[in-house]
């Protein structure tokens, strides 16, 4: 294999890693926000991703967004509208179910409510996935636009030999993911609601004494976390076929990304997701493709071994 | 006293009624005339392979309706068949558990068809073999019938046999169309049981014997998140054809779209696939007609000449655009059970297994399998089970090989 082919392979894997990883990053941010603020390990996050995919699919079709807004903007608007619906769903779920096992109500109880939280989110996951099968059927779906099978070709760069292909659907997903992640960062760090979220995360009891409605802050964090993952789902739906069990394929990646970035760190969750995408794609340069997911966990274990708090985590975050 | 007498009288009536009910239940069984005979289907009805399970279910349900509407099992005074289903789920563990529940809760079931994915069938048959329950399967893996099991009947040619049988036919097709011998080929497939069995003989000298050099060998673990690295290797090495062996729709879509994106799709490099997922209606829906056009797919069973009425009937009753091998084989499997029941006249698992083992027919259920004969060898493999090749032409996968039962002529994609 000559140098140009090797260079092309490396650049192509790097590009694919960044495109795939940025969407993983957004998924991880959603999960990281819920954990960071509420300390709830949400096993149903993959299923909310799935609901985001279906919401985007149906909104794209029903509102004829492809016809009015075109293949670039149409699916993105559908994903954002889908996220609004999922936000509402998140508020509803928190008010009716999660608020009973989180927040002040369980403060000071054995395990701080973690056991009921685990059982509740696992139960939600099973109900949503199986309910999805009943409602949406088993047929794999996808948002069909010409973008998923076409690419922007960068090059030929050296003579006629070196070209990099950037898949159009994945490139749009990359841009939207980065913008949404930046907006979230600004929201958390600058806005008043963001401050209440941080206060509720740092010390729920002290926040209550300061007049912050911790329950409301948790509700916002949970619904926002779901909505962010739903946006990521809607973006993935433009190039990846899905069925009601698709959440399982992503939930492990989400967890790995969040732990890698440092549990509780929003910025870290994004970088964690991006790192996973890069490792997944770059590992294929030296390892067989069938080991690409194994490579993720090798890197994951190495980072946990060297830096147990994750890339961006802090040891004494809640002190 | 009066009261006592009345009680005795009532007791007599109750006893008489119980005896009558008992006789009514026992009589048909004693005479070997069960009013209803249970047959099973263990298939993934949830999880990533749920769609394939659904297609199997549609075929089996249609067969049951046809058999029952046609008068049921004649040797059992018109006994009707009843389909019992079990969900094999999304893992071998769940498939095995489903089989265990099936065996325990349905002791009167005569046999079943299943379980689509070879890995599932391997797990399920570990359980059904101990329960001496016959399993008819379309799964491809050689391993299914290489374990000395007595109650597994594989109606498809094994993946290894498909690999050996299909390549010469495809090479010949290419030579006839291009005037040149195929010299280089790439393998892109997943690492589930069926593709592993299919590709093994090719890697171990099969391709070399035909004068074909394997230049790219990319195996992935499903589900794939992105196909860039694999297709990039195909792009940089440029083989003359690609052997394409995925087992699920999402992986197929990612790879086909990536091929197109990198300028290799739409027949620029001919694609030769293996397995029913490459003939699924939803693949057309998610990938589109243009990217599928011309792809050749090696399958174990598909609709053929002479089945036009069955195909039309299936489309009308199920709303599916065509009949895949999953529906066709589960349809045929129900007819094999019917044939066995007609022969034995009793709903007894062991006798049904014996009847299937000794069956040798070229009519009835044989019409639903290529080769037109139902006879199983000692190892449970169907004698003379040959391969079929289908090709995507104008948005539909049609049978192009063997020529005598083909519904269309093959085209070698050349660009």
C-alpha cells in the first residue's frame, strides 16, 4: 500500500470519526445532563433516542418538511420539533414518576433513591421499547433524503489520487450537534435557569435553603436531557435505519462516553462521545473492523485506569 | 331425609356430567382424533430481527389458514392446525429461554419452525432436541446439522453448500456477460453464524480454485455504526466484484449508501450478496431502487415459476410487496407438518419426527422448496437442496437461477 493510500485512509477515518463522534457527543450530553444534575442513571435514554427518531420521521412526513424546507433543513427542523415534544414527555414523566424517587423526597434515604431509580428507568426502557414495537411496528424505518447516499468530495488533493468524502447527512448532523452543544453550554453557564440547575446539582439541600425549587430544576434537567438526545436521534435517523429496539445499540456508547468524559461534566460528555467516535473509526486502521467496538472499551478501561474521574471529571465535585 | 335424598340425586347428576365431559375430552384423543393440533413458530418477534420473524409468521399463518380451509388433517377426521408462537427476542439467551418455555408449556405441540438467525436456531435446537421435538429450519449455518441431532431438519442448503454451489454459477454469469474471467473479489460481511459458514469454504481455497484472488476481507460485528473504513478499503483496492454478506437491513443500507457515496455503487462494482435480508422489502424502502438495481443475491429459497398463484395470494392477504424466503419457507414448513400428520394420523412428537425423517415426496410441500423434493438425509439436511440466485430488477428481487424455475433472465451489472 503506497503512502497516498495510507494517508487517504487515515484522513477518511479521521473525518468519519469526527462526524460520527459529534452526534455521539450530543447523545452523551443529554445523558450527562440528567446524571450531572439529578444523579439518576437513566437506562431508558436509548429509548428516548428512539422516540426522537420516530418523532422526527413522522413530523418530517406529516408536515411535508422535505417539500417546504428541502433535504438539508427539513430533517433538522423535524428533529428540533421532535425534541420539543420529547421535552413535554420528559416533564410529564418526571412529574408522574421520577419525582417520586428523586430529589428532596429521597435525600437521606438508604442509597439516596438509587435502587428505585434503577428499577424505574429500566422498567421505562422495557415499556417504551415494547410499546414502540406495538405502535410503530417492526419494519426498519428511515428518513429518506438524497443526502444519506451522497457526499462532498474534498479533492482530488494530490494529483488524482487523494480524496476525502464527507457524507452530506452526517455533515449536517455534525454541524447541528456542535451548535446545539454550544447553545446548551451557554444556557447552563450564563442563564438563570442554568444557574439553578448547577445549584441543584451541587447541593440540593443548600439550593432549597436558597429558595431554589429543586424539583423544578430536576424536571427541567430531565426533560432537557431527553430533548437533547432526541435531537441526536432525529439527526441519526437521516442516515441510519431504525426500529423500536435501536436504543440498545446506542445506550452503551452513551454510557461509555459519559463515563469517559467524567460523570457529571457536560463538556466532558461531549468530548467523551467524540472520543468514542474517533476511537471507533481510527481503530479500523490497525485492527479488524469487527473489533472496533472492543477497541472503544479498551480505550475506555485505559482512561478509567489512568484517570478514574474521567477526562473532565472532578474528584470532589459534590463536596 | 328428603334433603339427604336430594343431595344424593344432585351428586349423581354431577358425577354423570363429569363422566360425560371426561368422555368427551378423552374420546377423540383415544381414537387419535385431536380436534386441534398445535404447531409452533419460534422466531424473533421483537428486537432487531422482529421484521424477519413477522415475515415468517405471515407465511406460517397463511399456510395454517389454507390447510384448515382445505379440510384440515384428513387422516385425523379434519383436525385443524393451530399455530403457537414464541418470541426468540434479540439474543441467543432469549431464544433458548423461549424454546424452554415452549417445550414446558406446550407438551402436546408436534413440532415447530424457527428461528431465523442461525445463532438463534443453534440455541433453540439445543433445547428442542432434548424434548424430542422436531424443528424445521431455514437457517443456513452448517453447524445446525453437524452436531448429530436427530430432531432438526434443515430445508435450506447449508451456508457452506451455498458458497460452493453459487460461486461457479456467478462466475459463469460474469464471464458470459463481460467475456472475461473474474479475477479479484472483496468480502464484506458480518460475523454472525451464517456469513461465517458461507465464507469459510471460499477463504479456505474455494475462491483460489476458481482462479479468483481475495483482495479485501472485511468482517464486522453488527450493528455497524459507519461503513466508511470498510468501503474505503474496497475503494483503494478496487476489486472486480464484492461478496456482500450482512444479516440486517441497517448494515446493508450503510454499506450500500457508502458504496454509492464513494463512487462505487450502482453497478460500478458488481455486488453479490447472500441471505434473505438483501431481498427484504424494507431494504428497497430505505435504500431506494437505484442502489439495489442489479445486485445478485444467493438465497436458499425464493418464489419460482409455478408459484404465481401463491405469490398473488400472499400479496393480497398480507399486503407485502413480494414473498421472501422467510414467508415462503415457513409456509412450506407447515405443509411438511401437515404431510407428516396425514401419514401418522396422530399428534405425537416422536411419530411426527419419524414421519419427517422417512418422508420422500415430490408433491405437496415439495412444491415450496427449490429442487422440488422433500427428503432428509440422516444428518437432517434436505437432499438435493440447491441454491437459488435472485437479482434486483426494477425494484423487485426476482429469481434468475436455476434457469428452469427462473422468473427473469440475469443481468451482469457492468459500468
